C-alpha cells in the first residue's frame, strides 16, 4: 500500500444503536465485560461454491485510527440521550481487545467466522458496522471477480467499472478486491497509486470522434503510444472501417519500428461473430500477433458463452457487472455475539435461536481448521472447534455433517491447519500486512487447493463446514435449554 485510504476519522461510522447500547452497557456496569463476536455469512453469492475473503487491511487501518474527537463528543451531546460520564469515557476511547481473522484471499464458506472479536462490550459493539461494511463489500467483489477470471480460462481480465461503482470507495476498494481475486489490473488510476493495482487503458470513442477520420485517430494514437497501441474499432463500423484502419495504422506506424505489441478492442455488437471476422482479417494482413480485447457489459456467463461459441478473444474488460456484483449484490455477512467472559476468565457461550434454522448461530469462542488430503493436497472440509481444542492430524479423525449427523467420514491421511490468525492482541497490531501482490498470489494458491467440483458455476459441490463433537454438543445443549425456557 502506498497511501493510506482513510483520510478522516471513521469512528462515528456506526449504526446509532451501537451508541445507545454502549451508553446502556456503561450505565449497567458492562463497560469492561469481555465479549466474543463472530463475523460470518450464510450463503455464497450467485449460488457459487465458495467466497473470497477480502477487506482485512482496511479494517486494520480503521482500528488503528479509532478515537472520538471533541467535535464528535459535542455532536453526541446534542442528541440529549447520553450521560456526561459516558461522553467523558468516549474522550479517551481506544480499542484494547483482540481480533482474529482469516487472511485475505482465502476461499471461505458459509457459517465459519471470517473474523472474531474479543473485546470489552462497548468496543466490540462500536466496530460492528465498519467491520461488516468492509468485509461484505470487498468479499463480494472479490468473489464476483474470481468467478469472472475463472470463466476467462487463463485470458487476462481487467476491471473497468469505476464510473458505475457505488461511490468513491466502491470504485477504489472494488478495484483492489478484484485484483486480489485474480484480475490483471484496473482502469482505476488511484487504485494503482494507493494499492499497486496495475492501471491501464487506451482510448474512448470520443478520441476517435475528435479527429476528421478514424484512420487519423488511430495513426496519431500509435505515434503517441507505440508501446501501448490498443485501438477501439467500433466507433463507426467494425469490419468495414475499424479493423481495416487499425491494420493500416499498425503497418504504417508500428511495424517499421519493429513493434509487434498491439491490439484492437471490441465494445459493442455481436462480439463472438465480430471477433472471428476480425481475427481472420488481422491474420490475413500478417498481424497474427495482434490481440483482440472484448468489453461491453460482460460477466462470467457471457464470457463463458463467448468462448464456447468460438470467439477469438485474448483478453476481457469487465465493468459494471463486476464492480457492483450486479447479479448478486449483497454478501450478507453478519456480526453475532458468540460468548461472554467473566472477571475470572470463565467463558460462557451464547446462542441466537430462530425459527429460521439458517439464522441459528454457532456459540462459543471458536477456532477453524481446514483439513487437507495429503495425497492430492486438496481441501476436504473445514472444522469448527471450541477454542481450546487441538486437532492431532497424526491420528484418525471422524467428522460428521452437523445437520445430518449420520453422515460421517473418518480421515486418516490428512493435514489440519488453523485458518484464523491473530491480528490485534490487547489493542496492538501483531499481524504483518502483506502487499497487495502477495495477497493476490496467496489467493491463487489457496483456490488451487479447492476441488474443481467446488469451483463449478452451476450446482457446485457443497463444501462441508463441520462442527467438532464438543462444539456440536454445546450448541445443541443450548438449543434444548432455549426450547425448554419457552415452555
């Protein structure tokens, strides 16, 4: 990261009820009571097989900048609902708790904590909104971008969506998330400046229209940018003027200089048909090295269909349907209390019970193991355990479906690795932030550890997130007690 994205104090970026609860905790003596909260999601966007976790770097920046200034306190006083001693408490407020998280770029699944907060109740409540909006947004865009990248089947994908993003940070952080998930770069220049996301671009239709004729526009561009000549050929007529004029400009300007790096871009029309015809014309002209780039409201399904139809496309530019995750625009991450801790360090698990089974939470302070098959190296399942459990992968381990407990599997040749890592301890950062490029490479490596069946767009294999026997027993004991208390 080259520049800090956060240029103002975002401490006040929370839902108002965080304040009313915090004031209540303060008055009720819960100010320093230790709580455990989990961030998790319930379903994968687009009914996919997995999501990509992203946004941790921005959460770290936020936590390190948490503080109420005098202007904030004066504003809160005008609301007339907060006590003066609570406002005085806010004057010296800092985050002093612990945070554990799954690193950015890891494939994640419903029900498992992407991030766990252990902190005094007020501190844990204050950070809920920012944690959710950050993980929800970047994980959503990273998940969508990775689907599009996989559909391109090795062809570079550039993110082109800044002007259609939902706000400034939607554009900047969306570009960052898309790059982490595998995009080759972005049209968003500030994302390059701040997060080293390679920015690139050539021309719009307006460039072509500014000249007296299309050929003059192409020739001038090639003369100014001979090492980056990608010509937009659909301003007037792709096959009758655009491609012929591009061929002429390449031959007259680039080839005499020994430059063979060049491309045309198709941004409208029947791209499958036009790309095949354009490829034939370029090859016939001796420009078989010239690349063809396609854009225009693409997504993973359109890209897949284009390639299945024999489109001759070497790279893609994807805009609004990526940067907004148009087909599935909500990630749905939630922040739920999992446990509380008394002054003696005793942890009491807490559960939320609902008539909707998907909204019943998994209680307690937990850890997550990912289990890998030693022969293939592929991930088999994730296992949620109570925080003090240890998995000995030198011994057989029986895992079971938490809903259909008769579905059991005994693992004998496997490796267990914890997914969450410490980020903050006692309010101090203990995690070394990787670069954006390192996160991107890590993401690619982690995706390679998933079976192809999990990566399917349609009807992907359900990856199991199981509970240890100890955690399952605790959850169902709390469920039974909750049901009994209703009678």
